[in-house]
C-alpha cells in the first residue's frame, strides 16, 4: 500500500514540476480521444439513420416492374412489352412458396387534386389494405387507412401523403373533408404520418394520395398494374423466391424466366445489405482517422517518456543499487505511461461526451442521424487507447529497466 502511495505521490509531483510538458503530452491524448469518440459516434448515428430511412419504404420488400423482353421465347421476338394484371398476384401466391404478402399497385401522375383554391399534382396510387404494412404507410391519429369494405364497395375515399395534406389544407384538419381528384370527389379518411424515406420509386410517399385499387381502375379504366410488391417470409431466401417468381410469371405471360429485363425486380433486401456495407465501411474509415490521431499522440507520449527516463537515470541507479529489480523499474515506467494516457483519455471522454450531447440537439437527425456514445464506441476507444499505452510505454520502460546500475550512478 505504501508503495502505491509513494508511486502516485512521485507521479503527481513530477506533473506539477513539469506542468507545460505534462499538458502538451496529455493534450495529444485528449484531442485524439475526443476525435475518435466524436467520429465513431457520428458514424454509428449515420448508419442507424440510414437503415431507418431505408425502412421507411418497407422492410425487405421486392418491387416488380413489367418491362420489355430482350430474349426470344416460344416464337415471340424481342422487344415485346409485358403487361401484368392483378392476376399476376394470384399466380404468384398459388405457385410460389415463401411469399408472406403481395399487393398490386397502380400509379398515375398528372391528375390534379384540389381543395378549395389549392391545387397540386401528386401521384394517385391505387392499392389494397395490405399495402399499409408492406410500405409502412401509417395513418396519423384520428384517421385510418383503406380497409376491405372500401375496396369491396369501390368507395371514393383517400389517404393523403403528409406533404399533400400540408399543401392543400395547411394547419387545418383534413380528415372528413372532400378533395377533388380531377373532377371526382373523394373523402379524406386519413393522413400519412411523416416518415424518413431515403429511397423510393416514381416519387416519395409524402407526395402521393392512396385510394382503393378497384376505385382507381373504375376511374381511370386501366387493366394493367404499374408494379407488384411482394415480401418473402424469410428475408434470407429472397434470391430463391425471386427465381420462383420469374418462373411463375414466365409460364403465365410467356417470356423467358431468365430474361431479367422482361420483369425488373428491385430487391430492397439486397439494397439494404449494400447500404449496410457502405455505412459500416464509413464508420470504420472514421475510426481509422481517429486512430491515426491517437497514434500520433502515442508517439508524443513515447518521446516524452524517453526524456523522463533520461532525466531520472540517477534515481533508477539508486533504486537498483538498493535492491529494486528490473521488473519493478519496468512496471513503474509502464504505470506512469498508462497514468498519462488514462488521465488524458478521461478528460477526452468528458469533452467528447459533451460534444456528442450538444450535437444531439442540432436538428440534422434526418440527414446524418443522431451521434451517440454507445457500447461499441466505448469498447473501440478503450481498445485503441490500451494499444497506444502499451506501444508508447514499452520501449521507454524497457530502456529504463535495462540501464546499467554503475553507469546510472556515474552519470
């Protein structure tokens, strides 16, 4: 116990005697710790926000778009337009195992929507009730989504995207009001909650209005769907399910199942993986930058410890002469190095935590996410600091332990 008290007394006495040197030594560690905490915190916040924004369009869904053939098949040439009807959904459900849910979708643009004197041109989207869960279209409190009765009776009801609502109604309540889609009146039954969405097709959901699919076909007279959305029961089997879907549609609509241009399928699960790899790589890159900063600080600590060893040569000689072993000297200088690194790291943690806390109040969440000091941040920083302390203390401590006693006393 006395040895520990003596060690700490000597350490802090040395800090007081060399205030400027101690400050400059620890400043590098402080700055490096702050840098790595802030960078990794922002990287993890960006990763989480990116994945959340991606899920705004739906989780692990696939969107199928009919296109033109690029391969001949059973006497048909290339360039033939593939038109899908709602029957495609029935065919897929009957022949493809592993489909959790499926929904045809109609999308029309160019039809004005009016309330009073306010007019806008959103995407008119005809869908079925299952679309709500598949595409995360959540109605705000006081409203609802389209239900089976609306579909069965071809009701003229609409759910407005939040930006469409804001443009037509401003701060006024829209539920229960009547808007005109072209010249046809529709009763507003719900307003979509605002959501983060960094990917979409045709347009953002906030700029759409949603009506029952049978109402859409009766109003616009189109027999063909714009696209088809399905979700695999097991996200890890999306590639296998996609092949079965192409096979089923190829048999029904007579095109080569290997002709991936005939029906283009956007698999958002694969897109999520790509996005995950990008954000993880970005976080690692930021961590490497912070590590380099700490590495430079570690070199500064090592240089200072070499100077300390040189200044305390006589002290080392006296300790060795009265019986101190090499291991004792080695541990002493190792401990001093880790004390410097630890003290600087503690101050850096506090400053980094304060910066991250302040940045959480800045309204940039929707763009770069909210930085947060989580367990991975702490573990990464502590691991790097431990490596820096070990590297910075090894050479000076070994040099101090291996000094010749006679030469030390003669110095």
